[in-house]
C-alpha cells in the first residue's frame, strides 16, 4: 500500500477508535467542565513537555473554540526555547508545583493535562498537585504508550505512575509506543506520528460536548470568532474585556 494512504488509514483508525471507545470519557470530561464555565470559572489546559505543549495552544484563543480557556504555556518546555532542553526540563521535579501555583489553579477548578506518553515528572506532578488541591483532573494520554515504557526509565517520574491512573477522567488517544506508525524499508526508525492529530481531535471533541451541555444549562456560551472575517474583532471584544487579566496569556 502507498505510504500516504497507509498513514491516512492508520490516522483515521486512531480517530475512529477514540470516537468509539472514549465517547463516555469525553462526555464525563465535558460534564465536569460545563458547570464550571457556567459558574464563570476557567478551563485550564497544560501540556507538560515537547510537542504536548501544543495542546494548550490548540484550545487557546481559537476561532470556534471556548473563550474561557487558560493555557499553561511554560517557556521551559516549549520547543522554541531549545528542543533538546525540553527533554531535560520535563523530567525535573518541582516545576509543575510552581506553575500550578503561579496560574492560581485551586479548589473547584478543572484542568486538562495532556501528554502523549503521560509519564514524565512534570505531568505526574501536575496531576498529583492538582488532585491534592481539589482540582478536577482530565488526563489525555496514550495508555499503550505509557504501559510499554519500563519502570525506572529516565523519562518516568520516580513514582513510575501513569497520568491515566491519576486523572479523575482519563481519555486514551490510542497512540502506540514511540508514536510513529509508518515503516519504510531501509529506515531503522518508524516515521509519521499520530499523537498530535489524535490529541487535537480529542480536545475539540471535549469542547463540542461541553458547549452542548452549556446550551442545555441555559448558560452563555463564550466562543471566539475568527478575527479574519467581517465582524470578528467586534464579536471578540466582549471576551477580551471579560477575560483579559484573568487569562494570563491574552
């Protein structure tokens, strides 16, 4: 089979598995988020490490997305500040505790913690600290990936715990160990990862269900409009006025 068609089929298969096997968990996540937004709380999103940081950016200030999203965007684990460095930073304990405190996340709040493997120190610590503070934790990660990383591996938190074990609701993005899925003869490493599209699909699925529930609650639904279409700036002004100062990165 052509590698592009193969990649398309595998990627579609991953998304279909999420849709079929994680629908209940996605709904449970939305059940936790919707009433909090109706109470004028924020949805916090944290991707501790490497490409997982894109989760916060994916939901933040996004046309067609919830305006009540506050991402944790830490330069230490952003590829922009040094890709190789992020591997070391995400393994350092103590970082997440400081970040959770800095962003003011506390009792009654809700957070999505996203990491493809879901085992590094920042990820595990973020989940543990949030749970200890009475924060509802939604974990988005790949169970198969996590289960196949040996205990004691440098990538793991010293507790050897997995994000999916610590979250109040865990959603499995179905990415395999190593993330990449295509084999090409003569290349000793698989290529073409699937986690980013799987994470994106999962996050926007949570948002869809959340907005459906907000409508049922009779709550105001704060949704960004594209600034690139007529009326976009005018429509978004009310959300900028409402969330500026509360959402740190606006």
